């Protein structure tokens, strides 16, 4: 048990505690000027804070104020604050609807910080008082309760995102809501996402565990999860293989019908905030999991390419970056190149250059590279022309002999026959 004797309190914690508890014996020994600090000789036990939090006679807003004061005055660290928030939610009485109404009232109040409100919303979700839709509504209410200019509101959101009182999942929900509400554009949203990831544990392993937990969340959109994977790749927290595993976890967390899952995948593929490499890996995982057939894969690829913004040059640069990524297979890259050609973003010459780059990204021995080429040739979502271009490039790069090229051509024709 945490006990503090002859402790110096800021007036914030003292005032908040005295509002919630019977007045304890206290001797005022000094008053300092701005900010006012009062040195109090008193027996102060952490259990008194817990007693106040568990009280059924005080509002949730008042309890948030106490927790915030305890945190700022050093009586509680971030973990303890999270525990206190959970206890505050657990202390609510009445029906689920009445409890949710009390949480909503506290979230709309002007007395608690956004950081505290974020922790409260997370506690409500984890204790089953708020589902995904209710969480979204609470996050929106929290943002709407902010006062000041847009810049001041964004600064408050940044403070909450970098705090330690909420999980990555809840922070991402806040960022997503801020973008939807127009307080942050796509660029600002990406910056907030980077800050959220940087606020995770001090070690790479801790950060990766937090990201994995977010992937398994049922309250985050697939689009937001892809954004996290993009940021994790950019920060060097994950490699290509781990990114593929995270994408698979994100898809497995979708708990609707196959049609609903495909709809969520389409929504993520159309997003302009997510990188093309992650979209390509997502499409590949969707096919592997059986949520998309060959025709749907081609449609998803088309949507991914059409989601690219900017000039023709910048779009082609995004495609090139995705081709050079290690987050997807040669087969998926060949399908992307073909889509770039059919949508007019790349001509035949540019397409051949992209195939050359795709082959250049292959790792491993000559045998392993040839196996990747064989897999791409066997894929039924790309045309015979694209496969012949791939075989030609493999020969030019000395990855396939004339005899091997002949075998690859036979395989390409066999794959063509199986679709007719």
C-alpha cells in the first residue's frame, strides 16, 4: 500500500480529495504564491483515494478530477491511473444504459482533460459498457467538448495521444475521430499516429506487443490497422514478414460474414491514407484467407491503384515503392504491375522496368528466387502476356536458363488452360 506522510500537495489534489471525502485533520503551515502550494502535515493513505473513487455518492466527473490530480501530483503513475479509471467505471450503479449515460456526461464535461476522458472511454469498452459504435460516439463527444481554436484543440489531442493512460487502440480511435471531425487532415493524422506509436513502451518488444493487441481489436477499423502497420514499418518496429503476420491478424479479427469482411477490405483498399505496399499485402492475405477470389482480387487491385492521389509521376512512384517493398510476393507485385498498365498509369516499357525491379527484390538462393517466379507464373489472376514478360526478365537476369524458361512457359499455358 502506498502511504505518504507530511506530503506537499498542490491545491488541485487537496481540493479534489476534500470534495469527495470527509475533511481530514490538517495543519496549514504555508502558502506560496502563483501557483499556490500548501504544505500540509497529515496522514495521507492511498486507500483514501480508492475509497473516494469507489464512492457511489459522487459524480464520475468529480472522480476524473481526483484521478487527474493524483496523477499530476505524483500519487499515481499511468498504470495506477488506469486502474483507478476502471474502478471508477466499476463503481457506477444502475442499468447499462444508465451507466453509459453517466460516462457520456463525464466525457462531455469541461472539468476533465481529454487524456482522462480517453482513459475513461477505454475502461467503459473493456468493462462492456460501450461497444464499437458507443466508443465512436463517446470519442466524438470528447472531441466536441474541447474548447479553443482548431490549433488548440489539436494540441490537446496530441497531448492525449502521447499520454500513457490509454492503449494504442483507443488512441487510434481518437485520431480517426479527429480526422473525421476535420480537426486533423491526413498529414496531421499520420503525425498523430507516429506520436501514438512512439508513446508505447520503451522497448521494441513492448511496442510490437501493443501493435499486435491493436490488430486483434474489434473496435478499430481495418483501415486504421493498416495505417498502424505502415507506421510500424516506417519506424523499423516490424519487418516485412512481421507486417504480413499483423495483416493476417487484422483480417482474422473481422468477425462478420465473408461479404462484410470483403466490404471492410474494400474500404481499407480505397483509403488514401494507407500505403500501397500495405494494401497489396492486405489483398494477398484476403485471397489466401478465402475472402476474395481471382476476379475480386483484380477489382481490389484496381481500387488500390485508383485510390492513389497526385500526378501520374507520383502515382507511378507509389507503385514503384510498393514493388520494391518486401511486404508482398512476386505474384502480387506482377498483378499490381498489370493493373498499372491496364489503368494507363504505366506503358509497356514502364511495366517491363517494374518487372525488372520486382525480380530485383527477390531474396534467397537462385533456387528460391526461381521458386518465387514459378509461383507467380502459376497465379491465375495475371495474364499470359505479363507472365511471358516475367519469364523474359528472369532469363535476362540469369535466373532461368533456356530450359527453365521453356518449363515456365509450359506452366503459364497450363495455368491459362485451367481457367478456361
